[in-house]
C-alpha cells in the first residue's frame, strides 16, 4: 500500500508559546497563511472537534478539506525541551472509502536559548496516495511554515 510523508521544517526566532498561539488562532489564518487561508473550527479547538481547512494551491485553485482534531498537546516541558503538538485526521470521501488516509502533525520544540523548531508532516497511506499529490502538499507545507515563521517573528519583534 503506498505511503507518503510530505513535510516541512523551519526555525523561528520567537518563543514557542508565541508560535503556538499563532497556530491555535485558527480565526486569524486568513491574515497570514497562504496555504490554509481559512480554518473553520470551534474556538478554542479541542480533540474530537471537526475542522474544515480551506486550502489554496500555488495555481490559485482552492479546495475544502474536512478533518477532525485528533490531538492537542499545549506547551509542556520534556526535560530541557519545551514541546507542543497539534494533529488532525483527514475525513474526506477518499478516507471514508479507505483510499487515502492522512494524519497531519504540527510539532514545536524549543531548547533554552534556542529558536522554536516547527516541524509538520502528513502521514498518508492508502492505494490512491499518489493522487493525493504529496509533492504539492509538501509545497503547501513549506509555504505554511515560511508564513508561520514570518508571522511569529513579526509578533515577537512587536512585543519585545
């Protein structure tokens, strides 16, 4: 069964808690996020909540992606490292038919005095994974990561 793991990683010169606040402010995605330009979800989001992501591809086309939040780990200490995670599971028709499954993880980590590391990956599986466009998803994640970096660093410079 085909699998794919498109992802992106970026270092952000801002405190992890500030980056986490940007990620969790779903209502503001349209202000900064070129890939997920809108997210429909209860606020504050919690595990089990449905979330509809409005995706904009590089060619300008848009699509809606129904998902369900599968995990939220607010910032916590893991030894000397602070970590946080947001995860959600794809629930579109291909997933319901068992053709394409996907879980996206957005993970943050920061060691004292270091940048916040943002790492995102989609764990795809199923017979139609190639049709899900892992390469274009990776490109979207890269654009998302770069925009998150810009947003969080701007907010950090304004508050510091």
